[in-house]
C-alpha cells in the first residue's frame, strides 16, 4: 500500500510543480488525512462516547461540539475549549486548522508530522499533551487534544506577583520541561519551539508539551500514509542539502538558537537546550534576554549573544540559576550544558534537591490558577476570538449555551 501511496503522491507532486495546482494539493492532503492504515484506522463512533486511543480518526463534525472560548491562536490555526453537546464536564482543546492557509503556505508537512508524532511515538507519555481524536471537513482539519486547565506557562507568568516567578516554582517547571524534552530527543524528535506558550499545565499543575507543528523528526518512518506525506513534503529540492533543510528558520525569534538564525549549523537537540535557557531566564525575570524593537533586531541581539540580568524590580536570580542559564545560552551548540551528556544538565546545582528524575510527576506541583475547564479562574467570553466575530450568531449561541451549562453545574 505504501508503494501505491508513494506513486500517487509522486504523480500529484509533479502535477503541483508543473501547474501549481492548489486543487491537486487539496486532494493529496485530504487523501492522506483520511487514509486508513493499521495505525490510523477510521472509526464510526458516537460523539458522546469519545475516548482517547491509538486510532485518532473518527466520524465527527464541528456541530457536535459547543465552544466555550478561544484559548490559543497560531499562524494557521486556532485552539478552542469545547465540550461534546450535553456533556459540559468533558472538555477538549480543539485545534482548528485552515486548509486553504495550509495549502497556500505549504504547511502540509507540519500538520502531518505533528499528528503522526502525537499518534505514535509520543503517545502515552504524560509530559506531552494527548491527542484524543482527529477529523476534517471541507474547509478545516481538526485535532482534539486533552484540555490542560492550567493554561500555559506564559498565562501563569503574566498573573504572577511582580510579573515573575519564585525560583522554587521555576525549578519545578524547568525540570519537568527538561524531562519531557529529553524524552522527545531520545525518540528522535526535536521540538524547535520550546517557549512558555507551548508548555501547558494539567489539572494538577504538571507540565505537558504541546504544538509539535515545528518539530524536526530525526527518525521518520513510512509506517503510515501520514508519515509518508510528511517525509515527501519535507523534500524541497534535490539541490537542497540536509543541513539547509534542518536549519531552516522555524519557531519564535526570541527563543530561537543562533545556529538556526544564521543557518551555519545543522539543527540538533542543542536548539531545545538553548530555548530552555531562554525560558528559565524569562520565568525568573519576567522578560526574555534578547529583545529588539523588530524581529530582525531581536535576531541580531540573539546572534550577538549579550544579555544582562535585571537588577531592580524585586528580581533576585541566584548564582546557581545564573550559571545554569549561562551554560545553556552558549553560542556553540556542542558546548551547551546537556548536549554531549544528557545527565550532566540534570546534575546541575540548579536542580539540587531533585534526586530521582523518574518520579518528578509524583511530586506535588505548585498551585496554579485554572485558565480553562469547568472550575476555571477565567471567564467564558467571546471577546478574544478573531475567527468568530460578534455578528456570527451561531457562534454566539454556542458561547451562550456553554455559559448556561456551566451556570447549571
């Protein structure tokens, strides 16, 4: 079957290159997203009986869900807190991706890679947000993910006293983030966009990585139609070197490693270590170490590599924390703490009291506000949605229904 899929994809790909046909790419995308392989079986299910499984493709439509709020927005998607009609306690984070944008911006490989990794190699690990189901319609692709009531670390940071977090709290979050990142690295996955917005907190306050749309798969396997699509669409030209493909700019400038910005070195696991250093600095001080008035100036600041710790505003970064950050924000990737020896970063004095890393998630997490969920500290509102305007009566009716359901609890 894989051979037939490969042949079909090659024919469609050649047609795209000759005619630049958006319609053909739609057909390819739809074909692969709805394909049925051993590990991606479609299943006709009752929407009211949704349960996470390795088979993520189910027969659903957007009309089966009630939207509570828009909780995240990206370049080609937005994420909504939803529940299945008449079951307000069963919440999901529904990622809605615009097909036309995916086609126009050639994002098919990112969508395929994310879904494949979450459904296979990263499935079952508690430090990664769980993929519960997927479906599509004429205009959009949908990924139903477990809802993390604590929101993301950036949301928590903005609501912290003074705009920064105490070091004890930061140690906890960075330790769990590092554990999750190293788990991904051990399975051949480089996240490439580690930042507070992509680190979620579950109902108990533990870390879960999300948004693998920029991930680099170092061990792609054509075990499914989706994996095959991801492998083929990542090939831009026979003239492009492996280094150029792997070091292409993805992610967010403030958290992006210098070797990605200047495209001199191949992307390695060291790019995630750099981002962890940036995030540690930000959680402790309330700001990122490299920031310019424009994205270009931010990139230039990253390449220069000069930064200072705040000396005012109540910020007090310990010497151990500074050493930890300084050893991660090193311009040469191979010199970064934890790159040559993954255990060396865990033994740093910054994590002094952590003895057994395998039991991190058994520890009691710091208390957090709940951004989403039935008992959230945020208000159900329709003011944050760019996708659905105030004139969209159907969407407003869904918000009203969600509010009404919550009020009845």
